[in-house]
């Protein structure tokens, strides 16, 4: 849950790099919350209003964490638009050490969850 909150705190930060754990935990909690809100919306008979509002609220952080994930593997953020390849890149370990997009987030102690 901490990684999800870290990604939300970096709301529209498209610069820098994101670790695999930050990206995939954000993705996981995003899916869980979306399904939960969809279920609650169905129970309250209001349809998908809750999940749609949530999807709009996390649209920019979702794009930002995806772009930072591409930066971690030393690729441009535009690679997020290539469906299968971006999934492969998101699962690939990031570049060790500094790259053109910033310092290695694994070496950055203030970004780690304890």
C-alpha cells in the first residue's frame, strides 16, 4: 500500500524513475480499488459512477508512473504507447546506476519502503 501512496504523492511528476515495485503495486491496488468501487456501485444501483470518478482521479498518476517506469529501463516515456513492448519493459529490471532520466531509485534511500 505504501508504494501506491508514493505514486499518488508524485501526482503529475513525469520526470525521474520508478522501480518495478512502485509500478506494479500501484497497478495492483488500482485494479483492486476499481473492482471494489464497481461492486459497491452495483450494490447501490448507481452503476459505474464511483469507479469512473476514481478512474478519472488516478488517470494522471497512472500515466506518470508508467512514464517513470519506462525511464527506469532507459526508454522514452512514449514507449508506454506500445502495448506488448511496454508490458515487457515494465516487467524488466531497471538500468543499474544513473541513466539519462535520473539516479537509480534502488540506490535512493529516501524512496524505499521499510
